[in-house]
C-alpha cells in the first residue's frame, strides 16, 4: 500500500524534482502540497508548485499557500541560488493550469490529517514554519502524523552561514519547536544531500528520456549547477530535497542513525545550526533519525524512473 504523504515545500529547483518524485513513484501517494516562503517569496513558491504539478499532468492534488515569513524573523530568500522566479532556467510562456487551493495550507493540513484513515507522513523541504504552526495549534492531531521527514540541517557545516543550512537558518525557532515536539522526526541534512550530486552522467540519463518534461528537468538542474559553481565552486550541484522523499519511498536508499538533535536559535554566530549528538556526548536520549549515507544509484534510478513514468 502506498504511503500517504504531504509535501511542504518552497520550490526551488530541488523542491521541483522532489515534487516529481512524490507524484510519480508508486511507493507514495501525494495527498497535498503546501508552500512556505524560503527559496523565494511564498507567492512565487506557490506558483512554482502549481507549475510543477501542471507539467506533470496532476489535477487532483491541492496546492495550498502557507506562511509568508518565519515565526519571528525577517524572511531571507535564496534568489542568488534559485533566481528571480525561484525556478529560473526554462522559459515558460503560459501560466500553470493547476489552480491554487482556496484554503490556506494550515486548513489543508488539518483536513488531510483528520480525514485520512491512516497516519500521514509529512515531508518538509523548506523552513518548518507551517509545520510548527500546525503542531502548536492542533496538538490533538499529532497521532495522525506518522513521521516528519525534513530536508534541513547538517551534521557538519552550513550553506548559508558557517554552521547553518538554509532551511534551518530561515526559521530556526520553527525547526526547534518541531524537533522538540515528540513527533517522529527524520533529518536529511547537507552531509547526506551532498552525496546526491548532479554529475554529467546523471544529466545524460535525463537527456536520454527524451520527453519535454525531462528536458525541463535538465534545464532546471543546469541552472542550479551554474549558481552552485559560481557561489561555492561545486563542479556538480547537490540535489537536496528529493533525498527526503527517497527516504520515505525506500528507507534503504537513505541510511540513518539515531541521535539527539537540537536547533540553535539564539547564538550570535550559530543561529540555525543543528547540533547533532552522533556520539552521545550529552547523554540526551535520541529524538531523531539522522541521515548519514545515500545509495546514489538507487536514488537516481527512482528519480529517472519517476520522470520517465510522467511521460
């Protein structure tokens, strides 16, 4: 039976690829898409989510707009990475055909959790603002959440500050609340997503699919590669967000270990850092599954198969 899933995202090139994987892989059933400000404004992220679903031919999954700013901080977007639209690269002449839900993300999340017969997995590939608000406002619904799987954080260095990964840095207060909530939590951080590199052989696999959608995927990843090369000197960019979806699809693709995770929200130089106690220095009980190793071949096979299936 497919795993029921909600994807909370801020598309974003890697979010777009995560959406395609969640749409097409038979191991999961995508129930809803909610958006949050992060890679771009929530307005642009919502349009981008609608665009991805339109490209994939999906008409029965609601796309709901979520938080337009962090819980307490000023929003910082990543237009230096994802461009002015958040999905720079391909040129689109038409607006997406999939409409925006008339309901806000919070209401869609509540509705999905209340109505689904089994607990739902939430995959979050942006700041955790929507999820923190949900847990704070509807604590009675937490048993309806099977797990929260987050692309965020890192066991080592950051990518927006010396010790902070971008999704944690945008709203560390929200991340801290979610990690401390007691809901089963998996963190797929930079240490594992940097194993998901879009190398030339990966791009060639998408080129060989030969469909218009596959060509758009190549254009997205090529643009993403150009900003990673310019900003960080990467020869091949890491495709972060699909790693979190892959972990749900097949846990064997993303090996995790148990550890205690704390999110730093107050440090002058460390705000947004995820302190992952891999060696139990503190003696605190584990509160998370922390991703440490990616089966790269299995990962890319699932994504290539998903894009191929979408035609």
